[in-house]
């Protein structure tokens, strides 16, 4: 079955279509009262349908509706697989089903993404599995998450398909068991890592700010976040 869409607000409809197409989810546009043969209906108004999903956030609305495609009101368990690297791959599995896959270029954005995924899906169980490779970026990600989530470090396969390499690697990581992490990970600070963090600071500040070496070191150690470092650098000007 497909998802049904019954939306009156044009702006919300446009944003909703972007989310559905991004995830390659099949849907049908519905007229009022025509809610048959769909797993759920995403709407911005009151309708008489048991599996109606209403949320002002289009991304959350799509996530809330996905479980209905698998005959569930919500997913019991969400597992996140993360392949750390220059382009970090992230996948979301819901009760074993592949729900989402994305790539990002900054390890400092992972925490915000994970928080949003957890809040949107609201599962009974939630765990994060991170590949052992790329120690520098791995440790940045682990240090941002381990206090609030169940985090495991997982051995990675050495070979992955060339197509969607990072997402495919993250899927394999999500399927494995690893070592639970309950402590802060130490990063040996090298000049290349400092330059990389400074490069990311430029990207996150839209080329307005390059944080100092001293602030970059604090970010690598996990003493401050990237957003905090950027704000501190702005105050110097």
C-alpha cells in the first residue's frame, strides 16, 4: 500500500513532496473522503481516518507515517548505523527495515541529526552503531553521543560496493554487534585534524568564520561543540 496525501496548504504540500521524493516513497494525492487503499494519510486538516498523520514538520510527518507501510503504528526499535569518514554515511533501520540513508560532510552535525531522528520516530528501543574506522571523526561522533544514547563501536567490512559506498557501509555496520562505549574517547591531535576542523568551521559558518587552532583543539577534545567554537570566534571580532 501507498501513503495518501490530503493537504490544503500549498507551502506545506510542496515541503512534504520534497521529503517524500527524497526518500523515494510512493504516494497518492487524495480528495476529501477518499481514504481507501492507503496505509496512512498525511494531512494538515481534521479528517475522519484512523491512520491520519498530522504534524507541522513535514519531515516528522513522513517519519511518523512510515511505520503504517509495514502494518505498525510505530517502530519498536530504531538502529542507527554510522560509517564515519570525509563523507559520513548514516542509515536508519526500523524493526529491521531500511528507512533512511544519507551522507553528511561534518561529524559535528551528527548529534543534531540523531536527536531529530529519535524525537521523530519515538521508538521503545534506540541504539547507535558506529564503524571503527576513521578514528578522528569516529571519536568526535562518539563523544557527542555516548552520554545520552546506547553507542557501540563495530568492526567494519573491508569491501563495500562502489555505488552508495558510505550508505552501504553504514547498513552493514547497523547489522552488527560491537563494543558498548561508556567513556569519552581520546583523540591524538594532529595538524591535519586541526586544519580539518577549521575547514568544517568555515562550512558551518557559511565562510564567515575560521576558528583558531586553540578552539579547534578544544572541539577535537570534546570540550566545546563546533557551534560554541564558532560563536566564541565571532566574539573576538
